[in-house]
């Protein structure tokens, strides 16, 4: 079986779509599947081409036996509107032409952004091959939620295109049951919707002792470290976190923010304005180094903006942190909260509620029984969301489309 997979993000980028795609493909290859990736030059989230790459019209490479085709796109930072749309549309166009000359049995397009699915649809019609819509985000609702677009003619047009693509896909693979419920409510046949959640690579994210050399390098000795590792974007409402931690009086509590994104510079400026001494900002780290940095945190912070749309989202951070037995401090309502509470893998605070946030922070630091119970819950959660199991489950779905 030959799979053509179109994705806007792929390693060495380290965001959730890139990691999920890479780990699924590695598992599929072990099962004898031939996979070709069509992607762009790594540049997320800053919109700068990574060292060692150049933004050529067409280039190929091998990464651990994965065949990768990188095509030109108009590169822009993960912020703003017009330039980002140009980025997405240009990749969709060049990916189409690259895919036109590849041999494949089935095509998979992963969102966000959902322009990749336009490419998959067009290729499937011309080449008369089945295609799968991997639904990682409910576009365009999610971009409306963060204020990137407003209700109007454009929004209505995007909704119509979205529904058209769901209907045209042979299979839709959402990452949450809430996404599935949303699609069914809007008229998509339940039989064509197959949920494959995110998970963790249990070979990479293994419980380990804290890296005390790293702790010393970061000048965080004897601190109770609450870590946020990921994109510093509009959706994550990290400005609320900074405003709130300025009220925390316990000097032993320290926040470590690792990553880059559209809001990173604004957040650092805000921290200076608030004269925060209980936060450290660090640049993004490679996938291979992620466990080393996660090892030094005591609690993994997972916040999102308070929104009805985000009640359907399950941030992938919770799986990786759970695999390393790091209790979750979750500021997301809906399905993510249900998972954390079901497994007892952390404590949930009401999104954007300062008093509740501070109360939950202090509980995790001061109540040793609660903390140990959360670690036990993390172990159970990680076992049930093993990335290998999920990848093989998706492979069985793919086989049935051919």
C-alpha cells in the first residue's frame, strides 16, 4: 500500500500536527506501508526557514527512511491574516502539482490548516483515488474564536467549503469524539467518521529523574516548576497566566514557558511590565530534547481561551506530560476536562478565572496526596493513549478505503 500524506507541518518542526504525523508514519512503515510526505520547508511558528533548508520550488529528502517532498510556499509568521492566507493557499497549490506526479493508493490530508484538504480533494478527483480528511481542528470556527475572522460572507463561504469537503472525503478522522458529534449534528454520516485521538510516544516520553544539570543551567534549583511547553499563540491565553502569577506570593513557585509563537514577544514585554520574577522564557526545543525539559517540571500547564469551540478540543500536551507522570493543570473545559477528571491525571481550573487558577496551583504544590494521586492517574491515561496503538488503529481504517 502506498500513502500520499499532505501536511503543512512536519519535523524538524515540533508542534502537535508535525509530531503526530511523524510518529504515525514511522509506525505504518514498520507495518510495510510506503508513505510519501508532501510538506513545505520547516518554518513554524516564526515564519523563518530553519537552518540548513532553503525555500525551493521542489526538493526531496529522506528522514529515517521517510520520503519527504518539500515544495515552495509563501512563508509568513503564525500571526496576521492576509499573509497567513497567502502562506496556506500557496502551499495548497504547489502541493497539488507535486502530488499530481506521485504514485499512491490513498491520500491523507491533515488539518489545520484545512487548505491542505482542498489539495487532497482535487488530487483524488483527477487521479481517481480515495482520500481521508484528518480533522485536527474545526476550521473555520477555531480561527473565528481567536478573532482572526468575523461572521459575514467570508465566514459563510468557508463553512460551505468545509461541509463540502467533509461530504466529499471517503473517511473523516477527527481527533476527538466531540468533533465527531459536531459533524453528525451538521449532517455528516456517522459511518464515515472514525475517531483517532492524539496520544503519546511511550518510547520517547518515559518517566525519569529530574535533569539537575538543566535545572542548574536555568537557575531553578529548589523551585516548584510549572511548565508550559508549546506554541505561544492567541488561543492559549497566556497573557491571563502572566497577569495571574503576578498575584502568587509563594516564592518557591516558578513558571517555565518553552516555545515560540505569535504572542511570544508580547508576553515577554508583559512580564517585564509586571516585573515578574517567577517566570522564565525559553526558546522552543527539538522533539528529542522535549523529555529532558519535561523532566524538570513538577506540573504541566495546559490552558486555552475560554470558548465554546475549545470545549471540543483535547490538547496533545496532556498525553506527553502524562506519559512522564507530570500532573496536568488544565484550563480547558469540555472533553479535555472530562479526560483529566476521568483518569484523575491532574486538576482543572476554570479558564480565565484568576482565583481558581491560584487555588489549584497551590493545591498541587502543597497537597502531596493529591499530587501522588494525579501521578497515578497520569500512568493510566498514558497507557490508554499509546501512540503506537492509535497509529495501528488508523492504519486499519486506511486499508478499508482502498
